[in-house]
């Protein structure tokens, strides 16, 4: 049983997320370590996947790098709203190669087998195609009480992607282009058993997080727990047992200052963020403006091994400025912290091709 202080646990988490002073040098290294970049269309400042990459790589990163890796080099692939390294493809195809599918989904695909074959034949002859280019020939419409009701083409494409029959070949703007999986994925991909894939994904996830709970609240898209991966640990001031990546123990730490996406994996598990960093954070873009404390798309601020503030900023592309509305300090900034955060904001503005609107500082200053 490893016994860690909160500072040790935080530093393990920061290093694992490539947010310490030793910056990585290329996008593939970043995605392999993080295991994913989340795709989210919100671009109040920049799309989350690009913000996460910029916060690790700095201004050497260009969004075109991501598109090139996905669509030309094929070193990355998009799957279920996440960008992942192609080297992990087999782990995510493993579930599609088994019979453990949701009965309702399985029955709907079975009832619409002709529709499924129509899509595969059309993609085979004319792909890649967007969903709007694919006729709806389903016999039994997809029934839902939500936004997916009767969205038959989109639903079938999603299900066929999860089954490993088709893949996302690229994008035109926000619109996905679909093609046969054999044209996008390598032919020699090794697909482990589902049990082995589950174990390896837990190990990969723990390596990317550094420290995590064995079990915790289920999260959409990607779990935040890690099962039996790693080794047991306790962290002072927190209850219960943690799992820690043994490879992360004992490493030297040198911190830096970073602005994070609201979807960044360092803060994605809000409970872990509160327990280890004593940092309260909620993405408020879904709240009415009057009920927001920190802003529509506030960026958490990392300084060394602490989360110290939220920056309320937006990219005003018409005026060509990065508008900094407020900096909400969780701890009172020292002069060093103020200069470091201002330097990051100026670097962000420069990377976006914008001028930084000032003065920079917390409300009323």
C-alpha cells in the first residue's frame, strides 16, 4: 500500500497528463500518453481537442497537424467522439467482435439488415460520404424519446462504426465522412479478447491519469475508474483507496503554468479534482448566464501542482482579439503567478492569431 501526500498525488497526476515542465514535442506522443482527445464542437476559444494539444505542445502545435494525422498519416483515428492513437485500435474493436451487444440495438440492426447492406454497398462504391449523402432505406425506424428519434441514417452509421464495419475517414467542417473500415484502418490490426482489451484499457487509462479510483461514478463517453490496474494507495486527507501507476512513483517534478480546456482529463473527473486539488469546477455553458459564477467556457488554470483559478475568456474573431472578461482566483496570485498566467494568455492569443484584450486580471482589478 503506497502512502501519498496530496502534493505527491497531484504531481503524479500532472506529470501523467504531460503538464509538467518537460513538454512533449509531437502530437502522436501526446495522444498516445493521454489515450484520447475529446471532440466537442464548442469553440468559444478553440475546439477542445486543439486546446488540449496546445496546452501540452505550445504554439508549435497547429490544428492542421491533427487533421493530417487523422486523414493522411492515419496515426490517429476518430471513434465515438474521441480521437485515439491507431495503435490502440484493436482495444476498441474488441467489443465489436463479440456478441455482447445491447439487445435493442442488435434487434434493430437485424430488422434493418437490408438498410445496413445498402449503406455498406454505397460506401463500397462511392465512399467516403457524409450522412446526408446516404438514403434512408430502413424498414423499422429508430424510436427514441430524444433527439435521435427517426434519425435512422445517423443511428445506423454510429452502430456500424461501433461494430467495426465502417469508420470515420475525415471531416468537412464539423460533418463526418464515412467509409468502409478496411479503407481507413490497417489490415494487420491485432484485436485481443474483450477481457484482455478491458484490462489493457484500464492500464492505459491509469498510466494517463497517474492516480485514480478503482471504482467511481460512471461517466459518459469514457470511464474515469481503472479497475484493478496499478497498485493500491492511500492519499492523506482523502477517504478510501486509490490506484496508482507504479511507473509514476518517485519521479522528479518541475511544474509550469497552463490554461486547460474544460474537457481536459486533468479536471474531467470533478470528484478527483476536488479531492486531490481542492478545486471546484463546473462547466457552465449549459447554465443561464445569470447563474454562471465563472463564465460560459472558463479555462481552469494550473500553476505548478495546483489548480489556482478560472479564466473567463472568449475569442472574438470579428474584432480579432482574445477577450479576457475575468480571472477568478481560487488562491490569491503572487506576482510570479500573475506574470505566468498573463504570459499564457498572450501565448494563447498569439496561437489563435488574435490580439489579447486587456487589462488582464480578476474582477475589479
